């Protein structure tokens, strides 16, 4: 099964469960943001370019401020991080490792879903699609199931998390039930296997990769990520774009050794439905901001895909 075969739209039943929140949404999105900005469009050459909102860390943390940043950067696609979602939904912070998590009541969970519907309406109403969220998976089956419910209400195609092959096997039945992908993120030490079949590809039909091409270059001492894309494109939900060197440096785009332009052009040429998300990690130059630097990355992608 490939991602082209799958409809990830939320079900009518899911949306009806949040009807109380939807009733009062008409005045919410534009009122929150003040003057109406132009609708963003970051689909370049058929490639959906977005950002992981980790890029705005320390500058834009609330859902409203993050949305303003996305609009300033002209982005119509986003991977939304957990802290922003939790804050807007009124959820407590994720339980610390080893701590006993509290179980929310059914009524409280429904209230969270209602707020998720509001969050989606605010973003969609301003032209931004939340294609992925990165809300942490809780320890119980009920917690895991709820995470997928949040994804459906937000309109997400996938949930991202850090690579863990044992977790992939546990999540596979939930992902198939909800028809929502779980995309596992690699760092430098757990990059997708290229000389053999990566075991993650066998975990389930809705288990795949959130492929960080910059970490791949750094972790493999300079190997190109393009063979990985060619081998696993049907299992890659999204990319994280950053420019790293074989020695591990993290540089402004165009100064490192990561073939960002070549990767983007490959997506365009092959028409693979893979999200290309900017992840700003290089040091922000003095006098600049994360929002301004993300805008430079957006321009870089647009030029590459012209």
C-alpha cells in the first residue's frame, strides 16, 4: 500500500464530536490575527514546502503567534510541535519519564478534541494545512488511540516521533485502524538502511519515515540522501530540510554539503507526495530572527523548484 491509495480526511463522525466547538468558529481566525494577510501558498512545482515549528523555538510558541510566523513566511504547510498543541488544547505538559501519568476523563478528552477543531479551523481559515503533528504518544492504548483522534481532527496525514523500532510495531495496528501514518524521525545515528531492507518498512502499512536529509549527510560522513529517497519514497511521509556538512556542521543553506536543491528537484520530477519541511537549526545571525531565516529557506526552496 502506498500513500497515494489513502484518504486521510477526518470522518464525519469525528468532526461531529467537535460540533460544539465548530459552532462559534466563524469569527475566530481573522479576529485572532488582526488585519487579514494574503493567503499563503508554498506549493512550488507541485512540492508542498512547509516547516517544522521547532524552527521558531524561543520566538513563537503559542498557536496564534506560530500562525502569524507561518503567514509572514508565506507557508501554507506545517508540522506542528507538541508544546504548541498542548498549550492551545489546554492539555498538561507531557509526563516526565518514569512519572505516573494522570488519566483525563472522557469529558476532558472531548474538550481537547473540541479545541483541536478550533485550532484546525484557525489555521485552515488562514490558508495553512496542518499536515503533521508531533504530540507525544502516551503509555496506554487509550492514550495512543487519543493521539490519533487528535491527528484526525487537526486534518493530519501523519504523526511524527523519534525512531524506535519497538514502538513502530506497537503503533502499527493503531495507525492502520485510523489510517494515519506514523513517520519516524532519524538523527545522525539511526539513519535509514541503504545496503539492506530497513526493518521499519516491514512494521506496518502506515509506518514510515520522517527523513532528515541533513542528519543523514552528517551521520554518514557525507553520503547523499538521494539513494534513500529513491529506495524508500513510498514509505517517506516527509523530509526535514537542513544543510549540514560531513563533519557535522550546521550551516545556512547553500554553505553545507546537503543536496537540498537536488532533493527538491527529485520530488518535483517524480511527483512523489512527500512533504518538504524546513527545520531551522543553524545559528541565527546577529540582527536576524528565526522568522526571517525561515523566509530565506522558503525563498531557497522556491528558487530550486522554479
